[in-house]
C-alpha cells in the first residue's frame, strides 16, 4: 500500500516537535508499506528551513513544498503560509503516482482541502485526521477574529468531515464535535509515546552539564511557547518559589511568546528560570530523564478540556510525575493512571504548591513516575496505536 500524507508541520524524529506521524509512518514502512509525506521546509517551532527538496528518513520519503515564511508573525501572515502550502503541496501531490490512500491532517485545516482534492483526482480513499478542533481553538484564544475567515474555516471544516471516507481523532474529547459536524466513521487513534525511546539508557548528564543545572531540582516544561500554553503562570509560580534555591524551572522549546516570557523573567530577576531552545525528538528522552517533575499546561478555556497533549504521554513514558495544569479528558487519564497532581488552570499558587509537594516527597515522585509509565505501556504505547491505525487503513482500502 502507498500512503500519501499531506502535513505542513510534519516533524521527523531528528527534528523538534510532535513526531506522531513519523513514528506511525516508520511502523507502516516496517510492515511493508510505502509512505510519502509532503511537508513544509520551514519548522513550525524554530523557523529553520530545510534545503532538501526530497529525503528519506528511516524509510519514509519526505518531499518539501514551497511555504511562505511566517514564523511568529500575525495571523494574516500565517494565513498566507497556510494557503501557499495548500497550493504548492497540491501541485507536488499531483506528481505522486500509484497512491492507495491520501491522509490529510488538521491543523492547519487548509491542507485538508489539498488532501481531499488529491484523493478525488487519484480515485483513492480520503482519511482525515483531526488533531485539534480548528477553528474552534483559534477562535477561543482570540487568534482568529475575522468573521469572514471564521465562516470560511467552519465551512471548510464541515466539507472535510462530510467528505472523508474515514475520520480519526487523537482525543476522545473531539468525537462529539466531529460527529455533530457530519464526520464519517469517526474513530479514536489517540496520542501516545514510543516507549523504546524512553528505555532507561538515556543519560541526562550532558544536558544537565551544558545548562548549568547540577544540583538542581528540575521542573521541566517541554513544548511550544505560544499563547495557548499559558506559560506566564510558570513565571508567576517561579516568583512564589524563590525561597527554595534548589528548585529550577526549565522551559525547553520555542514559540511566539518565548521572547516576552524571557523579558518578564529578566524584569522580575528570576534566576530560578532557564530558557533552552528546541530539542529534536530523538534527544528529548534525555531531557525528560534530567527532570524531577514535568509540567503540562494550557490556558483555562473550555475548548482545551477536550485535548490530549502529546507532551503528557512523553512525560509518562519517561516515568516522571506530572504537575498537570489542564482540566478535562487528559486530567482523567492522569488521575486513572495516578501519575500526577492536578493544579487548577490559571492558578500559579496551585502550581507552586504542587511543585513544593513533589520537592518534599521523593517517594511520591517515584510512585507517580512508575505508575505513569506502566499505564502508558498498557494503554498508549505508540506501537499499539500504530497497529490500530494500520488495521483501520487496511480495512478502508480494502473497501475501495
């Protein structure tokens, strides 16, 4: 089977960002299938550009389509980036021969239109994957305000749901919304983590030494530094933790809000905060291994109660306790697994108290870390998820 994936923000295993798609694609290749990915040459996290128009990474063919550069700029510029990729990926996709399945993914939702058109032209099945409820999330946080663009996006969302041969979601919180909008054959293929990447041989010593973190109790946030991530709460929690000199809050990643956060930290003279750049996924296990506690955080809006953030599963795979500043379906996972402490979103005091509790109780840290890894192995291991995905697309293509 030849699967064509259209994914502007695709990140390979040796790049920063969410690598769900590369991990699943590697699994498909290992099981005898061919996967071609059309992606942007511009990293959505760091803004770095790849000059390779075509490459193979662990058996997965990756083609780069022209994309307008709009990193950390206004939504209008990002809209141009989305549209430029939508158009260029379409023409590049026309050249890909003997495709059995076209796999579209959102966000950004506009690339879904490319995938749908290519599937219809090539006479193949169209699988549409919903990773975020876009445009709902963009409207909720105030990024998308133009009423015309909102209507256009909602219309396109409905078209894609209604015309997909199979719709998959990565969180159970999305199912009702997608079905209400006309989604066909909606199936949960959740986020998860590759346990083999977090197998105990990851040595954190180099990361600790390079970032002058020796002797520190490391509270780690790893991921995007955007509006959605509400990292100002971490800044305020750091203020409340000044009195414990051993505690160091470490933020790893990049994003639109990073410079503002660094300015705030300097103005407040917070020496207990460290900002570190994006790290490739194949090095992230060592970063997580260096930590004592990991933080998952999003803005306190109802829409985010529906999401399964990738980083939470990486923290669980790394056997680290979680300070969870997100309510909803991911809270249910953490509480079922007994692998973390829920902190009320938007409340820096609750987060600071959670960090203090873990600092004072190494046995609780160990218990929650072990519980999380065990639960992930049973419910969210990437290989198990990839096998579910393969079974699903085998059935879909067989009905062609």
